């Protein structure tokens, strides 16, 4: 895809004009939840297409441009084809880039799912339905997208939501520690620090967390430990 950071090519000619109950999907799959406090649980995943950011360590660049428009009914049918599972995550890319995403979240809730939303935190969270568990990134400087942090989104989260900060090195860790302290994040939300897989050793980040007595969760990408770093649909 070109440097244009819009919705994927398959939807560039009208994603914003798609009917309210259609959305561009990159993939739907059933796996073990790899991150957050739900790590280790069976989970259904709906990966939406398109992203407005280009983090240096992005592990799903294929979601920038690959995808097809699906009706909500098609999505629900795809979910129903897997073993019964009450946990579903909508992720990306950046799922909130698509206008129909909040309605999809709400309809998943209406069907009895516990719904997780993984978002970069660069877009307004105001339309995310109540009781959706939002897992929001704060972009450390090493990501190259630190300027995209939408700090006012912190006021849209509640105590059941999560903040995830992915770290490349000690400099990123120092930034994260200062942000956690300045915004009292550990007192307000579940906070997870995640090492860039294959770059920052988990043992090193663990040592820093313990030395500083941070009230945070070490977040490892369990799916990568199980199936490998480059396997899709897991």
C-alpha cells in the first residue's frame, strides 16, 4: 500500500459509505487470547482492515490493505461456525477507523458476547458502547507514533478497561513509568507493559518492573510463544 494511511484498497472507494451494518474485515479466527488480563482464554477474533498509524514494530501490516466487506450477518455466521465461545475481540489494524465499528461492538454485546476492543488510542473512544472492555495503547516514543496519543481518551475509560504500552528499550520504559505516575494510571485502570517481541528481553523488562515496584502486568504475546511470531490467524 502507498503511504496513504487510509482504509484498505478494497474499501477506498467507499468504506465510509458502506451500509451501517457492513464493515471491511481482514480475518476472523478462533484462538487462545494472547494478551491482556484475558490471556490464555479461548477467544473469537474479528480483525478489521485499515490503520491510520505505522508503528515501527507493527506485527499485522497485512491488515493495512487486505480485507473484504462483510455484512454483520456474515460475521455472526462466521463466529457461529467455531466452538461455542463467549469472548470476542474486535481488533485491527485500527478498528475504530471504520464508522460501523461501534455498532458492530453493540450488536456483539446484544448477542451475549463479552466484547473486547483493542485500539491504538489515536481515535475518539466516545462512541464505544458501555461495558465493552477497551484495551487501549499508549504509544511510546520508540514506536514512531508517540504524537498520535489522544490523551483525552483516558477520560473515556473506566476501571474495567486496560492500558497497554509496548516498549522497545529502557528509554521507552522510563517514558512509560513517568506517564503511569503522572496520570495515576495504575490506580485508574489495568496497566500492562509489553516488550517488543524479539527486541526487548522479557527478563529485562521484568527486572525493571520489580526494581521499581510498579503496579503493572507484564504482558507477553502468548500466541507468539505458542505458534511463533509470524503465524497468522492465531
